[in-house]
């Protein structure tokens, strides 16, 4: 349905929790192939399979590596607060339409069930049909005589044409990598250690950094906001000269792979995570820092 | 005058303007070409050329969008009714239809089909039932008849191993969301005329917001059945019509 609505030029979204999002991967891959904008919200729970209904960040690979079949990427935003949950919906739509690509908000069961103050973004009126026709000349709403039919499809049987289509997609992904990286840092400059964490793990890490400071450990935080495109250069700059980088995730070690690929052995990188719906305590993170470096 | 016979006033038949001048990839004798033409004719006759969106399936008719000159969306296997649901709900004054085969509609997309019909989406599903997976080499489909030989049941379909043929159009007629459910064929001039009238009625019901319509076309796949086109039509009449009985199964459009 999201494919159909997006192909008709409308702003469409859906949300689910991990197993439901696993079911949607077919449609997401088709949307990436047909270059359709749309927003998916995944409030992650623990897996694999039916898993648990408690929070997790174990869909990082699925979200950032494509998840469905084919060479494609989805723009992935990781909110760490209820405010960002609200703000990122508009941002996700903006990016999805700008690049004609699916965008995902990768939240988790902590953020999804948290209550916080929120300033709602300004109300945007629904686009009129005329505006949609103007902004989305590629969409299907009936072929008028002044144009060729619009066909929304990801199919192409000629390999030489399909390769060109793929190269076009790769070019677009490169543009996104260059223009859309988002991240946030705290206390990075004067820190001896760096924690890299996203979403709710980053919120917990903030508390861990406070506790560490009380124990005279200088720890900074690097929080990727876009998980794809991953802030590769930025994490390298933040990690430079540190005694160690601890990647804190609520999974068995997924984003740590991107951090290691970026840092490329220049700084020691370790991972700390809890699994199966258990959320790490700030003290555990401080202990992990002490143990691993 | 040599050309008098093709004078405008003598014109009794022409190719619909919506049919593109391209060579079809369908096998000679296939029912798809006729049904495509009927769909194009009805859209034209209703004056809906600029307000129609078709949803093509996966299967032989995956390239339906090459042949009819309207906007199309190509759906994933079986998902056409879900795609059509979104388009119709977001553009309610458009004519939205899906065009699907039995492998796509009655197997992979059974859930999408049943739920779209049961929700009473104001869409039309054109359902080409040739009782096999034609495109992939004539494998058994849910609609394969008992005793029918296919590449994956070479000794004939037996219920103990393969289960029973799924009559999804009968099922559809029992759903509250459907307003018009019919079963037609296109093997003769008479049948083609009736099939066209059925497609027209279904499209009009969609535009009048009366509910979901399902037009099954009992079809041949002479390549997959390994018969000549003429023999395939005979086989269809002899075997298919007994299980897939032609006629209106439900009509609440009046």
C-alpha cells in the first residue's frame, strides 16, 4: 500500500516493530528500485524471529544494509528523544522526496514508550492535487495528453539497461552520503575516551559519561543521527588521538562494524551491548570502559 | 474507387487508440492479447484515458504497461490489490484496476486479494485464470484442475498430494465487500462481447463507488498446456468450464 500511495505522489508512511518491518522488506526493496519516496518507522524490539517485545537496537544491519534484495540503501534516522521522533517524521519525508528514496526512522522500544515534553513542528497543510502533480510529475494519477504514461516499476530485463539503472541509484546514494550526514557530539575535544552510540543507547551513554566524569574519566560522546549515510569521516575525526572507542549498542555488535571500518585500526575499538530486550545500565557502560581499555 | 471500403462511414472496427503499436511478447493463441484490447476499449469508451491507473502483476502480463497507453504501477508478486487500494483511496475519482494471473492472485497474493475485496475497495480486479504458472514454465497453480498435468505434477494433480483447486472467484462472491463478481472467457466472438460488457460493468461500479469487482477470465495457456491454440480452446471448454462455471456469481450494482 505504501508503494501504491508513494507511486501516486502522496506522502505515505507506515510504522511497525521489528518482525513487522522484516515483513515489509520486500516492499521497501521495490520502492528503492522504483525510486519511490515513503517513510517507515521501526520501533525496534528484540529478535531474532518473534523474539521479545522489549527494546532492542538489533535491526541496525537490516536498516542500514538494505534489508531486502538488491543493491540499495534506505536513509536511516535514529532519534534519541520523543522530540526527535516528532521532528524526524518531517525530515524523513523531506529527504525521501528530495531523493525519491525510502527513508526510515529507526527508533526502539525505549524511545517508543517514553513520555517527554515535545514542541510539535509547525503544521503543514496537506498538498493539493495540483501541487502534487507539479511536484511529482513522475507519479501515476492518470496520463494527460501532454505527456507520456508514467510507469512505476523496478523491472528491467535487459542487463545493460539494468546496470545503468543501478549505476544511477549508486550515484544518488553517493550524493546522499555527501550531503545528508547528521551527527552530534558532546565533550569530544578534551576526552580520553569516546563512546559512539545512537538512539536510546546514546541517552544512557550520556548518564554514563556523567558518572565517569565523577570518577575523573574524561569521556566524549559521538552520536550518529543518520545511520545511513554513516558519519564515517566525522567519527574518524572524533576518535583521533583517543585511548579507545567504545561502541555502546542494545545489540550484539552491529554499528561497531561501521565504526571499525571508518576508524580502520587507528584507535582501539570495542563494543558493549546487552541483548534480548535488556537495556544497559550507565554503570555497566562505565565498567566496560574500564575493562576494555 | 479502390479505397471506398475504408471510408470513415464504413468503419465498423478499429484497434483501440490506447493500444500501443508494439509487438506483444505473448505467445500466439494466448488470451492476454484479447483481454488487453477489451480493457483498452472500455477505458476509451468510458472516456477515462486521462484518469485511469492500472496495476500490473508479476507473471506473463508483467509488461501490460507496455501495451496500454495509460499510467501504470508494477506491483510485487501478488500485491497488486494493496497497491491499487492505496492509489484509489488517494485519488478517489480515478479508475483503478489490477490485471493479474492465477499464480499472482490466487497463490502469492491471496491475502491481498481477499482483504481488498472484503474491504470493498472501489477497484476492479481482472483475473486471468489459465490454471498454471504460465511464465515460469507451466508449473502447478492453486487453480490447476484435478487430473491436470503440469511440469510440477507430471502425473496429474491429485488431492492427496496437491490439495484441491482453489476457486477464488466463488470465494469472492461470498464477501460482503464485493459488488460484482463474474466469470467470463474470450474464446469466441460471443464470449469476447460478454467479457467486454463485464469489464465495463465492473469499471462503472468502481467509479460509482459500489464496492469491489472481480472479473475472472477463464483463459488458455496453449504453450504451458502444450496444445495448439485451437486445441487449447477446446480443452478449456471441455475441462475448465466444468470447474470454473461461467456467468455472474454476484451482482449488486443495480
